[in-house]
């Protein structure tokens, strides 16, 4: 098996994102949710899980375990969508049903009979986007879902996209490209920022939310530029 060390640019990006995630954790550490406010409490719990996943993913990136990072991408995205949907979109009945049965179900339409069906990830993302409107996240969740749904599924469940990144044509190895790894870093940064700013905003802690955005922007811009430069040197 062939082994390789992470690229210095990847190490630097990972280090900067890890610092940002730590500042996000610090920003939300003092938040207190009323146990009777199920929406805010659930959003807090889901947001924390997003931050734990992104932090773990970045540490895995520095250890060059990019396949493990890839497997965590969809679960992390789903944590973000679920937390936001339960806080912004769910009815009281849907929240109680989730807490009792661990299921997110669609509203029944007029005249519909039988059990309510589970709401899928794309529907969650679309409803959150519609609810947030122009005052939402810097990303559209449904766009992320549509652009990556096949990739998410293959990576999460051990499909060909994941398997093809364990062989470079000669060696069994970590054969994720530098650009793929930087895109993974970019994804973790977006997830952490979105979870943190939406949670702080829900608690009306707008100063801390603005501070997080201020810390996020230069890391985002530098990483985005690095990815674009890398893409420009990728052979067809």
C-alpha cells in the first residue's frame, strides 16, 4: 500500500478551519435553552452535532483519512437540515412525533389517509430555504443537495465513488485529489458557519453571529481562491 502526506496547503486550510470551529464552539457555549422551547433546544443539539462532526472531519483530513471524511459529509449536511427544519418549519405535532418516534414526517394533505410518510432530505432542504427566504444562510441547502445527492449516497454507503478513491491505478492508496480534499475542507467550513450563525440568530445573539461571519469570510475567500486556482491546473 502506498502512503502519502497531506499537502501543506491542505494542512494550513485545515488548521485555519479548526481554529474557526473552536471559536464557533466558544460562541455558543453560553447559550441556554428553556427545556420547554423544543425548537431552540433541538436546534442547539443538532448544531452542536454539526460542529463535532466538522471538527472530527478536519482532524481526519490532517491525518490523511479522506475516505472517512467523505463518509461524514452527508450525515453532517443532514444534521444541519434537520435542526433548521425542526426549528423553522415543523409543526408542533411534527416535533412531538420526532421526539416520540425518531421520524420526520410530512404534513398530511387534505383527504389523505394512512400514515404520514417520512420527509426526505431534499424536501427538508427546500422547505428550510423557502422559510429563510432572502435572510437565510450564505448557501442554499437545496442547491447543495441537488449538486451532491448522488455523490453523498455513494460516499456514505460505500459506493463506487468512494471505492474508486482507494486505488490510483497501481497502488491501493488514498487517491483523493488535492482539489477534492480542499473541497471537503470548504464543505466543513460552510457547515460549521451555517450551524453557528443560524443558532446564534435564533437566540437573537446577533453580535456573536456577526463576529462569526467576520471570522468566516477571510478563511472562505482564501480557500475558495485556492480551490479555483487548483481547478485551473487540473487537466481535462
